[in-house]
C-alpha cells in the first residue's frame, strides 16, 4: 500500500513506523494493536499521511487525552506559530530547564551592522547566541543557507562584549534550532564551523523530540482538552509549558470553565508529564 506525503510524493506504507509512533505516545502494545485494527478498516491505497495522523490521533484521544497529546508533539510545535515568536519563547524555556538564564527578542549592535537576536542564553562563562528557525509546514526543511547566514551574524557579534544578567560576556556558542528538519548540507556546514544544531530529529538521541519526552517540556499547545483561544489566553499570561499548569493550577481559573472541565484539563496535563502509572 502507498501513502501520499505532504509533498505529494507516494511512498510505501510503513506499519512498523506507525505502530512505533503510537507506542512512543505511551500507549500499550494491546492498545496499539486495537487502534490499528480499527484503522486498517479505513485505510486505502494513496491515503495521505495527514489522514493517517488524524485517524490515529482521534483513536488515541478516545483512549486517553494524554496519549493523543504526546502523539501530537510535532503538530503542537507548529501550533506555536504562525510567526515563530512563541517558538522562541519555548526555546528559551528549554534552555532555562538546563539552568541557563535567557532573554528573547533582542536588537544587538555588531561590529558592522545591528542584528535581531532570537534568544541569548547565559550560564557561568557560556553565552549562547540562538537562532530559531520556525516552520509551520509538515515536511519543511532548513537548508544550508540558514547556517551560512547565521555564521556571518555570529562572526559580527562574537568579538563584542554584552552585559546580560549583571555579567559582561562575549558570545562563544552559536546555536541554530528548528522545529523542522535539516538538510544534509545544513548539517555538514554547521558541524564544520562548530554551529550547534537542534531540530525535530537531530542530533540522533538528543533531538527536540528526545529532549521534550525526557524532561516533560511539552508546549501548552499539546493539550487536547482546551481549545485554541484558551491556549492563547494562557500563553499570553506566560504559561508556555504544560508543566506550568501543574506548578500553578490557579492558572486555569482564567478559562472560566466548570470545575469538572478544569479537573479534566489538569488530569490530562498530569498524565502527560508524569505518565499513566503514577
């Protein structure tokens, strides 16, 4: 059977890959088999990957909202758009988890020109210049021109001292981060010039997906029990992560929802972060 990718390309359907992604959501093998049994009655030759995703998502949601939330991480990162401003905020939280102090949305003067800086992150003598490349399409890739351009910005800024958090430091680590994929040329160029890379699936074993699943740094957009306007309201109040709801349950008061619905939202958040057996 063939499936049609977002680009229109037809490829062989990989059942093991589908089941693997369902297992990574936290679903048991028994649940995965039951979901595939239902899906198999509706799939057809030429079905789109988007249709497959929606089908799997809805069946997971019928089992548990938290399973669907974990399964939807890639889409949840795209939902931080459309401009990428919220993605930059989420990246800052990613580094704060690693004990960096961060600041976003800067205009800094280099030796030649001024630069918009997405995120600056500092820990001890490290000062990271972070470029965020947000993409809101499914199969988007960041090509080699992006690290090339970013390298020129880093070179223009790295010899100057900047005062962040009461300490004067020079940028000494360039980071290029995207929620999308990286082309091979982009990876080769960045590795040669020692630009740190972080994408949806790179580096292997320590990608965005790996880091989020390991540390529970799910963006608020993962939650399936609140709608888009409610997510926007919470994020505008600086609740960026699902963890933020658990740390401050009173944050849900702003939604003016019934106690039953608030409890449902909180339970989904708790299961997403702590798993189903805790």
